[in-house]
């Protein structure tokens, strides 16, 4: 019976619908409350943000839906009450009439129920769409990493509209060209970059949307007259296409493209509206991510530049210290730490007065910085040489510092700090002193070339003394007493100096060192101060050159002023070094038995000849010609020496 249906089945359906309405109404009401808190509370001051406007629109729709559901629920309750209020007899009569003839009340009830069900479905769909957009907004705002944002955008839009695949094309900020940035499929897989060039999509469609800023929708691209010029659509068999621009701050930064090669009528106008709403959020997220990426690149560049500058400052031999306009130290490189014996960590971030208060007043750095700061308007550049002692450096070491202090200014000329450069010239001064010492000691006794070598490598010089094997040459002019009796003193001195110069030139040619002039005699050594592996041969060659040069000179002199000479050569151990009063008269020479033997040899040699000890002969036997060896007893030697006359060089 119809009356039974109205009171039983129809009532059950109405009650079920009523429960669904109550459930949906409760969810929408809760969602409205959350949206209200966000829009009217948290983001109230950001009304200009498109995302906040989108949330505000969603709030209005949600509240409207909440009110509409309330009215529907009340209408259902009235209908149920009226149905239950009807008596069984009345319902039976009515049902009998309904069986024979449709009544307006029955048709009205049926239409109202169908409209109610449609309204509920629409509200459910709106709720799902709002929740989806809200979830998308939360997801897109969950990260600022550019690549992550791009992947999230494509995955969400493909899932949202149930597309087969999607492509995001962005406008290059430098060139202005449109570039494929990321492509994803419905399984959330990235289409490889290598496949971009061959990706079977309609690139012209995307570029058209970017240029026109107008979205595009087609339910069957193969039949769309507006797309007939796009050959790729026909070639690739693309059916459904939807594309929307990405616009932020009135600039089109790209477009989102989705399609399907299998389904027609996959996308509707409602899908396009949702895609546009989605793209409004996506454009902001992409732009923020791009700005964040640019910021990160800028930060990395700044860090790299700072590291580069730190490396430069760290490698500079000069100390570099900078302050800001308040006098706080901002830079303190490693060289400054070594020079001033101050840990950088104890100086950075402190005022220069506090950082340098441990230094003696004679250093004067605090005063220099103060003067530069006080007169910075003049672009002060202070160059000051300081000789002082720095605590922590070698005991009693006097250091030599050259300090340059200048004011730092920005491009507008405003004072922003000071820069102090400290040039530690202590080692330079020490080297110069050593050079002067070397030159003062040796320039009269050795060839200038040897002096320069000693200056370049002062560590090779051991002025304090060392014992080593050397070869010694002693030469003595004979007949000095006779000359003194027959010539004026100045003439004798001139003659002796001429002979000695000839001998010195021969010694210098072999890089020997003249260590002594004793009246009419001279002494030279080899293998000191610089090592000479062939020192014995050099000594013999120098002696032979002396002999030949003196003999040649004698031929140009009158017989009455000619003199003879004798030369002795010996090789052995001796102590060489600087001898004399400190900071007074000093002489670089050799002492020891090897020197004494050479002197004894020249005392026993015949006129104008060279006598060679066996210790030297053993070094040069294959390179010289000698007479027969013979034994020679000399003073202070218990055993006789084996000696030879030098007859020539091979």
C-alpha cells in the first residue's frame, strides 16, 4: 500500500537524507570555523594576497552552504512530521486516490526530494573541491625548495583533474623565452629531461596561453577548429587539453598544461575554473620558490666571496685589521696574529682599545686608529714606521713595523670604518744587516760574485766558526829588505802593492778568499766561506797563475827593482770563521795545522817556485805536472813532509 510506503519506506529515506544533511552540515560548519580563524584572524592583515582572497571566497561559500543545509534540514523535518501526522485512514484514502490519479502533492514531494538530493551532491562536491584547494595550498606552502615545488604543482594538478600527464613551462627571467621546466605523468614519475625534446605535447598551445594570458580548454582537440593549425595535436593524437597561465603580480611566469591522448571530454568548464584557482596558488608558490632560490644563490655567492676574501687575507704576508665605524674589529687575519702575537678570537668583535691594550704603548696602534677615526673626514692615510718590542716574540727582539692606517668609506663617502695594514720588516731589516755585515767582511777579500752569493744565501755563512777541509795558499815576496834600503818608502809600497794586486787577481779568478796580508806576504783559502768540491785544484791553479803573472810583470821592470817570491800550498783541516773584537775590527780567516804547514812550505821554497804538500797532491795528481817528491822537515812537525815542486798544469 502507498500509505505504508509513505509512513515506512519514505520516512526511512527522509530520515537517512536528514542524517546525511546533518553530517555534511557539521563538517562544513567545522571547516567554516577553521577558515574564519585563518581569514579573519591569522591572515587578516594580508588581504591583498591572492591566496588569502581565495580562502576568503572559500569561507563565504562554506558559510552559505552551511545556511542552505540548515534550511534543507528544517524542510525535511517538516515533511517527516506532516507524513507522521496523517492518520492511517486518511493515508489509505489518499493512497487510493494516488493509485488512480497522480496528485500535485505527490509530485511536489518527489520533486523536492530529488532537488534535495541534487543540492546535497552539489554541496558535497563543493566541499570536496574546497578541501582539495585548501590541501593544495597547504602542500604548496610546505616548502620553498624550487624543484620540490615544481614537482608538487604537477602531481597535484594531474591528480586533481585526473589527467594522463602534465607539463609546466616557465618563462626564463633572463632571456624571456619559454622553457619546459618539468614534466610528470599520472604515476608521479618525472619525464626525463632528455625526453623533453621529444615529449609528445602541444608546445604551441602552451606558448599561446603564455602570450595571451588566457586559459584554454578543448574536450576533443582532434575536432577543435581553433587548434587545427597545431600539427603536433594531430600527429600525437592528443584528445583532451587544458592549459592555464601562471600569473603573479600581473606578470605571466609560465603555464600549466595537462592532456590525455585516450579520452575525449575528460575536462569540463568546472575543471578549468578549478585549474585557474589552483594556478593562482601555484604561481605564488613558484614565484616564492624562485625568489628563495635566488636568495640562496645570492647568499652562497656572498659566502663564497667572503671565503675568497678570507683566503686572500689569510695568504697576505702583511697583517690586515679592519674596524666598523664604531671601532669594533671586523677583520683580523693570520699575519696580524703572528706579528702582534694576539689570537684573532680575542680581537674580533671587540673595540680596538680593548683588543690592543696588552701591547706596549710604544707600538702605538691604538693612537694611530684613534687619529684615523678622529680625522676620517679628511680621508686620513697614516704611514708610520715603528721599532718596538712585542710581548711573545723572541726575547729582546726589536721588531720593525710599518703601519698604514686609512679611513674606509662607502660609495656616498660616509665613514664606515678603518683599515690597518701592518708590514713586518723585521726580517728585512735583519737581512739587510746581515748583508751589510757580509759585505763589510768579505768585499775586500773575495770576488764580488762570491759576496753576492753570500748575501743571497746568508745561511751558508757560518761566521761563528766551523772546522772543515780547506786548501791554503801562502805567498811571500823575497828581497823586501834590500828594496827598503835602496828605494823611498812610497816607491817600495807602490811596488809591493803592484805585486800583491797581480797575486790577488789570480786568487779571485779561482774564487779564493784572501784572509790576510802580513807585510809582504798574503794568505788565501779555498772551500770557505762557500763550499768548493775542487778546492785543491783551484788552489794549485791560483798559485800557478800567480807565478806566471809575476814572472811576466818582472820582464817589464828594471833589474834593480825586481823581486822574487815563494808560494806554498797545503790541504787539510782548519777552523774558519770571524776573528776579532765584537763590533770592532774583525777578520774572516782560518787557523790550524793546515795553515801552519802552508806557511812553512812557502818559507822553504826556492825563489819564484811553488812547493806542494802531498795532501794536496793526492787531490790533483792527474791534473798537474810536478817534480820528484822529497822529504822536508819543518818546524813543529815530528815527521818530515812529502813535498813536490809544481812544474805546470796538464
